[in-house]
C-alpha cells in the first residue's frame, strides 16, 4: 500500500443532539427513576442536579454514559 494511501481511522460520530439536550433542560418530568436521557450533553448534568434539588429530591446522582445521561434521585 502506498504511503499516501494509508488508512485513517474513522472519526467517532457524536450521538449528542441539541434537541435532546434542550428537552432534558426544559421538558423532562422527574417522576420515575432511573431516568435515561440519551443524546444529552454532559454539561447539562449540573443543571439537572440543580432542578432536582430545587424540587425536593435527595440522594441525586447523574452518571455520564457514552450515549447520554442517567439520572438517579429519591424523594
């Protein structure tokens, strides 16, 4: 194989979406846990924690996964 034609690794496709992140911020109801939020950016985790604490939840935790966020909380 010629040097100029070497195989380059494929770019990792981002599964994060703006729409999923927006809905997680403004339209998510926190009724059932664990709550799985696919496609949500990890920078939204502190905002979700803030909203949970303001609504009276305790033992809150947000885990970042490869495909989004998983939210745990107890009322």
